[in-house]
C-alpha cells in the first residue's frame, strides 16, 4: 500500500508516495500574482531517495534564483541556465567549446522548443543532418557531432535530475559511425628525408624531440627547463601550452595541466638528451646577447626573447617542411604517430608505449596502433615459416 504520511525534505517541501507507486516531492515556487495563493510544483522519482534528491535540487535552484518552471522553459533557456550554473568545474577551453556548440548548433535547432516537448526523434533527425553536406559545404565530422551530443546530453541529464523532464531524449539517439582516420606517420625513408630537411632549421630540435619522444605539440611548447633532468636523463611532462579561447579576447597563451590532467616522466634516447643540452647552451648564449630584453619564462622552446612560441607558428613551419619532402598532408601530430609506430616495431611493449604517450589505457594505445602489431604478427609468422623451411629442408 502507498505510504500516506509525508516527510519533510532537506531544504523544504514534502514527499509522499502516490497510488501508482511513484514518489512525489512537492515544493513552493512562490505566490500567484492574481490570487496570492502559494504555487506548488512537483518532482517525481521511482524511489523515495530519488524524489528527495530532485526535490532538494529544485529548492536549491529556487534559493540561487535560477529556477524556471519546467512548463514554461524552452530548451534554449535551459541551455543558458545550465551553462551558467553547472559548468564551473570544466576547463576554460572546454567551456568555450561547449558555449560554441550551444550558440552555433543547439539553440538555432531547439532554442524555441519547450524543454518538456523535446523528443528523441527530433534530436536524432538533428544529429543526422549535422553530417550532411549543405550549400556545397561538407557536413560536420563525427567528433564534432559527438561534442554537440555531449553538450546536449549533459544539459538534459541535469534537467532530469532536477525533475524538469522525466527522461533524457538524447539517451535514445544513435550517433554516426566513427570512422577512424588512417594514420600517416613519417616512416621508413621519409624519416631520413625529414631529418635532412630540418637541418639548421629554426625548429630542428623541437621537431626532432617530437619525432623521438611522441610528446604532444602543446606539451613540447609548454616544456620548462625545470622538467628536464640531464643527470637522470628524464623529462617530466606535467603541463601543456594552451591558447585560451575566450570570447572578446586576443586568446593569450597559458600553461595548463596535460590533456589527461596527470603528469608522466619519460626516459628518451640519449641522443635526445644530448640535443637538448646543445639547445640549452644555444639558448643561454642568446639570452646573454639580448640582455635585459630577455623574458625568462623558463621555456625549453622559446622565441628570441624568451616568450612561448604560438602553435600556429610551429605548425605552419612544419607544413612547409612536410611539403618539401613530398608529404604535404602530414601534420605535426603525425610525428607522435611516427614515434609510436617506431617504438612498437623496436620491440617496446604496449604498456610502455602507452605510458610514454600519456594515453589513459593500454587498450586505447592498442586500438590506435593495432595495425602495427598485426603487421608484426604477420612478419613473425613469415620469419617462423622461413626458419621451419630452412631447418627441416622443406
């Protein structure tokens, strides 16, 4: 039998179990301007605990002043409220990207739709259209659609928690199939051509270290001398250089935590450490030449005055080098792939490669570079075949 008694919830309101088994939490949102009577609203849950949680969240929203009645709220209004109140713990660039998705994609599509009227088929149709070519322009990539889905799903999930809607329409949607782009590492003879092409280049050391360590571009540009231990022959990677994406600013360069938020220490080949020693001496000589004009930010790869180097400068210079060796489509990130492929072929186990690259799991590394290990298996089989044939005289 349903419970007849009510129980006060933390922060106000009351909870009761209805005849249909649902738990209902009721709370007051104010007084009706016409009658002066209190206006009460409800949230629902399958359990008393669920209803109590939604009730507490609704009351807290009223206290903060950002509560909007679900029946009157549009998707656009909720997205604005969600972005302003529930994204305080995300990184600045993530917030910038989320806001871009809201303003450029989600609000134009659903801004005027009532929040409780949004249906799964509407969201699915929207996702399908994002990938289509329009007005001669290609559709969005799968990763872009995934980001838009992430923003919408998170916002709607919070609306469910608050009891504004009963279920998340984005839960039942299917994203376009993920098409993994073929990796184009600088491999084989191309490595020699690349190293020859960067001899004497302004970024020779930077590109060489990238090729032989697999460090990300931002990790290299944000690397400080304090993290380079010549005595132990190690490099500690605990930060990256980011270009802050803030609306109405000149996008300043800042140091931030690594992509995973975790630090890692790698032990590069001795050749790499020798290159860095030489680079340190050259930088010290340049620092003496410029004197007081030197800005000591401690960066390993700094410009003539000690400032951090923008990503675009390094990338554009790389593209010119890549084109000169017949690889115009190569990107700076392909140097990271080159390292991974070379390390695996050299016999490094996947766990070691994962640690050096800073991947979250070894399974992810194996997924990305599985084609390399598969080719190695085939090569191993061929060697064994040759051995058996030679040994048995078959």
